[in-house]
C-alpha cells in the first residue's frame, strides 16, 4: 500500500517539475532569511511577553502588632526590626528605619498590603516603661493608632524547579537614581539608539584593541536583556548578530520604559546556593535586606556594579572589586553632572553595607515550612505554589521558634551529660501554639532544627502514655450524673479478659492506693483506677472523646488505649490539648492565616473556627485537675523552673521501658507539647517529668507566658467534700477538700461524717477552750 | 501537503513580523501589568493618597457617633477584671472593633472577621469579640460557625447576665436560620430571663 502511494505521487510531481522547479528555488532562497527573521521575532516576543516570570511563593511570619499595655521586651522589638531590615539611625524618617532614646523608640514603618487592610507608612513614637509599651503615637497627627502593625518577616520561599528568584518591580517604583546609574554605567545612549549602538561598539573595539584584552562591551541594555533571556556562555559572532537583530526587533515593538522595566526585573545579579538572584528588586533584599525604594545612592551604585558580572563583583566575596567598581560609577555620575560632586565624594567613602547572607532574609525553619506546605498542598497545585508569586501569611513567630529550638537542643545535650543512662543520639520534637486560637507559633522537628529531614513534630508517631488520660477523665466528667471530681475510684488489682489474653494494668510505682478520689487518680496518674473507670464507661466512649478532641487517625478499639498504648504524633497531641485549652471547643490547629495572589487579592483565608465538642463545665473540671497535676502531682518539678503563679494545666507521659517522654500543657496564652525519645524506639531512660517536662519549662520560662486563670462557668460551684466518700461534707468532717462541682449534679446524700457525732465531739472540745 | 504547510508557516511568520513592525501594539503592556504588581510594599507616594481617607475622612465622624455605642455594647467585655490570656490593650481592641465595623459596613465581611481575629489575639477571653465574630458568620450564612462562636462567647460571659442575654438573642437568630423553631423559642426565653424583663 505505501509503495503504490509513493509511485502515484512521484508520477504527479514529475509532470509539474519543469514549471515548479524554479519557483521553488526562488521561494526557498528568498524566504529563508524572512523565515529566520520570523523565527527570531517569534522567539524574542515570546520571551518578552509570552513568558510569565515564574515567581516563587513568599512565606511570611505573623506580623508583630504593638499596642499600649503590651508586654514586649524592647530587645524583642529590636530583634523584629532587625529581621525586617529596619535601619537604625538618628533621624528615622524614611520607611524602614528606627531610632531609640532609652525607653522611647521612633520608627517609620513600611507600607504593606495585608489580606484585610493596607497599612500605610507612618512615623510612630513608641514609649516603654518597665518592659511594657505605655504609649504609641502617630507623629504626623499626634493621635494614638490603637494598634501598630509592622510588616511581616519573610521566612521562606517555595521555588520552581529552575530556582530563579525575583521580586518584580514596576518601572515607576524604581528609584530614578538607579535608572540614571544603570544608563550611565551601561548604555549612555539608551534613550537615543534603536537597539544597538554602533558608536559604542566601535569605541569598545578601540579600547579593547588598545588594551589587548576585553575591557569594554559595546552592548546596549536592550542587547544585554536579549542575552539574559537566552543565557549561554557561547560568544560567537553568530550569537552576537542574532542578539543584535532581536534587540532591534524589541526596540521596534516596545517602548524604552517597557524594555527598561523588563531589564530591571530580568538581569541576573547573584547566586545563593541553588537560588538564582534575578532583578534589582530581589537583589536589593538579598544584599541590603530592604526594598528597592529604600536604597541610598552608594547602595544603588553597588547593585549597578553587579551588572558587569555578579560573581566577579560579588560584594560578599570580593568587596574590594565591588568598591572600586561602585566608586567608578559614582565618579561617572558626578562627571556627567547627574549628581553633585560633593555628594559623590560622601557616597564614595561610605562602606558597602552589605548584610551577611541569610541574616534576616530567610529564616531557616524547615519543620514549620513543612507544616505550611502540607496544608497548602491540600488546597493548591504544586506548580501554582512555585510559580504564581503567591503570598502566604503564616502564624509563625520567629522569636518563639528560636526559643523552642534552643530549649530542645540545649536540654537534650544537658540530659545526655547529666544522666549516664540517657543514650546518645536522643531526639525530640516540640510544638508551641497560641492556646486561645490554635495558631501554630513554632515547630521543631529534631535537636538539629536546620536539618530538613525527618520532621518528628509531625511524623514521629509514638506511644503517648498518660498524656492520653485527660481524654479518659473528660469522658467521665461529661457524665456528671455518674462521675464528679470526688467520685471514689478503686485502686486495687485488676484483671481484664481480652480476646487475646489477660490485661493487668499496673501503676507506675507498682503499688495500689486503695480508694482514691477521681481527681487524685488523675493528679498522680494512677493507671489502675483510670483503667477500671474507663472499662466501666466503655472503651468506645473514650475513643469517641479522643476523636472529638481532634484526633483523626484510625484508632484500634483495645482496652490499653485508655492508658495511652496508642501511637500519636506530637502535633496530634497538641491538637487534643488545644481543644481542652479552649474549654471544650475544637479549634483546628492552623499554620496559615491567608493566601494572597500576585496582585494582593485574597485567594483563601483560613479563619478561626470553633466547634463545641465537650461540655464547657466538664472541661473546666478537667483543666482544674490538670492544674493540680502540675502543682501537686506528677508535674510538680515544673515549678522548680518557672513561677507557680502561671498555674499551668498539664500532663506528663511516660511509656513502657521509658521509651517515650512526653509533656503537654498550657498557660493562659501558650500551649506546648514536647516529646523526647530515640528514633529506633529503644529506651530513652527518661520519664515525662525528667525529660520532656524540663524542655517545656525551658521554653515557657523564656516566653511572656501569662497565668492560666480558668473562666469558671456559671454552672460550677465549689463545695466541701469528704475525702473518704467524696460526698458533701461540713466542718464536722476531719478530712475534707474543696472541689468544683456542676451545681445541678451535687450529690444529695451527705457524707456520714457531716453533722454527725464526730462533728459534735469536736464542737464540744472547741467549746471547752472558749 | 508538506509544501503547503511550509508556505503557510512562512506566510504566518512573515505576517506576524510585518504586523509587529507596522503597528507597535500596546496590548502587551496591559497583560504584563497584571504580572508586575508583585511587591507587597506599596510606594509611599501611592499611600499618600490613601492616608487622608483612613485618617481624616470618615474616621472622626465615625468615632464620635460611635461613642455611646462603645460605652454600651462593648462594655460587657471590658468592665470585668482581666481574664487569663488577656494582656491589656483595651484601646487597641476598641480601635480594631471600630475598624471591623467599618469593613463590615462596606460589605467586606471576611476582612471584618479577620480584624476581629486580630482583636481576639489581644483579648482572647473577651466574650464581646466572640459574639461579634459569631454575628458576622451568621450574616454570611455560616450557621455552624456562628453556632460554635456563640457558644464560645457564652462560655466566657459567665458573670455578665446582660451580655448573656444578648448572646441568647444571637443564638435565637442562629436557630431560626437553622430552621429550629423550638430552639429559637427556648433561646428567646433564656434571653428575656437574663435581661430581667
């Protein structure tokens, strides 16, 4: 079949050949250049406008908000301003600058577009007294702003595969000085030529012949831009000719402003590991840690120096070369009358002022970024994340992250030193959240927080031990007709028949304590009465509560789960405690507040949401007991580290053979979960109190924690109960406690001692003394 | 066939080239404009226009007309002694409440909610803020959210019968939205009991 077709074609062609042959030749030779030009045109136009710059997503920390009455150490404010690259100066009147006179700060903020409103640039006076902000004044109007919201610190970026990074700027945002310097240094005839500058090429040729080496390039900015689009090191004449043709084409199609804007955003200006620094917008941040609009003359000249070779003139590696080139540009500007001579001289003696790499630019917190990315991947395509220039506003707190990292690493090393039994390579994880709204403030995935590997805070799924017990007790307290804090539980040998054998729970101290009130059993973390109570209630009910508290993982219905024989990750434990901290309201942990698109339009918000999952009164009783667990029970060593006024509610957790050490707890503003253990699940030889609790204390001790004052629901009343029976008592009973009860469920039956003989005897004795 | 395609391609490219030369089209600028507005830091000169609106424009008249209201309806959250988690900042919270109402009044419900969240970070135990957030969610038709937020407000307003009465009123509205007539009636009863009527 194919053969026959071929022959038939040949036949038809051969007939026409005499007519077509010449025409074809003319067409081919005549059209080749045209075709080629068309091709070049297509290439350059496609690059200039067809290609959208793939913009990495920017990830921001929470913005710091200042207000009168706020406790914020001045050092923390300075830290934040430094991370943001605010310049310390005696006259802080430019955006992104600040000054200080003892307790008074003067600062001019940067304008910033947030998801809910735009913060204008303003000059403020912030007055401190005793570590508390006393007054904030807007200098222009002498008014008090209520809240001063700073711009947020950039904590990371999500890159496309080629790792090109840039911050796009519009031509009218570019300082006039930069354009002047660029044109002066690179292409003085920019506004006059049509893409190529014959005189400049000739001049460069002469200079280079004279010197015997390549000193000058005759390329116009337009040619340089074209060259940047097709970055190759290949320097052939053919290449140059192509570039020249494309440069002319660009000039024909676009105006000077468009070409300049494209140049300013495209040009390669440095390298940061895999990340390629493109454009002046990003270079300004990369080298000076401030936006382009805040650059001063010498800094502008420095950036323009880099155009000639970002690596050769790298101001961090070859400051002397950069300085020479910068000063040359400053001289040229003065010679051409673009700037005042004296101004140039002052600029020439100023230091380069380049910030150390990474310092303040990108905060390295891989474990937190991991959490952010996981949340984003649920809602966005990976390509959009790395190319659409999204702005992601997170809940990250740089200061708390730093404290948490240092506390975990420091305490782990200390434990290894202090206890011979603690193995080397002990690992750990920690999470800190805002106990009132579920925002994740810090995540540390291991003792080496800069290692972006195994993120233990999210992925170390380990037995939780007694940290699960609050869920068991909340299940019980949610049945107020049956259980209250005084309910007597039996702590005596227990054997439970399961389908694959007997379960005989034991207490940590291997003793039995007879009859114990419910709250005491939790305070001292007794296993046997907890297990007995849970079996009474039903394991399914307890599991239901664990789920309501926010655990989404599939749980096996097995009795030992009520003593924590179930694996969870630290972040899951944090979620469970978050629900308790918020008084029985489930609040999903959130690491992102909002995502904006490239134009600042909101794409998605992750708002605060609450769902009532447990009775607030029952949760109050639980949290009251967890405060006692720290002040009187298993967590009491915490108050060797931090003040007991904080009234922390928390719970230790220790697993079989001391494999896992947990502490989870909350103050009035922070919730933190710490886990310590070995990656291979071998014994760490630490209890919750000897290990994780100490890290927890280290973290909270360095934060501005406020006491946990439980809001007592209207349904709660404090009553005196008899310790032996858990029934309402009066002062004729010897051994009593004051416990909170749900009013409607206070037992009607009085304790035997109440109003009884013993009471009368005491009364008589007391009477004798009168 | 192949010939024709070549010819077509040549023609196409040539025409593109020629048209490009002949008429420099302004269109690409517009397209690019969308992609170039990336810098979240706005220019001071652009801001200069925005400031008067925010600072002078409606603000002064707004706050004066609002004085009684802040004394009345906000007082619930502020007269009580400071609860745990709250770090002062009454003025800050009032200014954010005002901003939130302003945003709400121009239909920016999500922004209004975000502003209330800022206030809640300062005073997480202030029931008025939770109540306001619940109200916004109700207005947006997010009844489940409104329900949870109202319950949270209620749990924090234990010692403030007047505020509890108002929250029950809100709960009644939510119940009505949910089609729960019985629940609505019960909530209204509670509301009037607490208001002492």
